[in-house]
C-alpha cells in the first residue's frame, strides 16, 4: 500500500489524482469483457502501463517542432511488444493536441522519426546504452520497465511498488531534449531524479 504521506500528497493535487485514476480506469475498461465472463477483472500490469502511456501524453509538453511531425500523435514500441492489442485499445479514439493517437511497432532507433513517446521493451536491455545515446538529441519521451532505466538516461521508468504499477522520472534527461513534464505528473512519480544520469 502507499504510505500515508503519498496518499495525502495525491489528495491535495486534483490533476495528479486524475492521472492515477485515469490510468486505473482505462485498465479496468480494458478487462471489462473478461469480467463479464466471470474471470478475475483486475487489470494486468501492462493494461495499467498502457493507460499510463496515454496519460503521459496529456501531461508532457513537447517543443512545437516535435509535435508537428506527422498527422498522428504516435506512441512507438521498440523491440518485442509486451502489450499486444492492449495498447491499441487504450489509445483507440483518443486525441492529444487535436491529433489522433496511434501505436506503432518499430525495430530500430532510426525509425523513431514520427514518435512522441517511445516505449523500450525489455528485449532491448542489452543495447540500451546505445539506444539512449542515439536518442540523446531527440524530443521523444522515453519510457521502459527495464531495471535502472531512469538511472541509465531513460526518462520514465515503470516500477512495481506493493503490487501497484508506479513510475520514476529522470527529469534532467527529459529537460535536456526540451520536454516539459508538468508538476502534476511529477507529483505522482515515486522518484524524481534531477541529477545527470550515471555513465552510459
């Protein structure tokens, strides 16, 4: 369970609470069919993570030249896709900045040209340092659940605390490429790192 201090912090910030509730609500919607069949309706970790990816798009600001790329707001997955259809369902019919949100699966960092959010699969752990280095100048929000992702230069790392999906933020990495993470998002994060990431 979250500590009393964490609970009180979320209660004091309506928009921060909205992020948390929206992520969980979308996760519940994604398993509605399973619940109707009498199965355990609790959202899986990746259903909650998919909902978070959508909410990150609502609470991060990109430079104008980054959001003007392409006709869609694109969430890319690099490496083996752990979401399956869950991510597409979470994004279906949603918009950010007047653009429809779509999910795109890619296999190399060179394919990130139209991505606003990039989720790095755990299959990319062995080449993570090279990927982070390649993305160093790109205004793309990098997200992963790879261990120590935020310490190695990634921007948002999913973690599990007390059986709940939460996230850590490397604020320096995001700011270095011109991304602005709104305070409401930072207040929901379990950790906000403001120091330069340790060596690549």
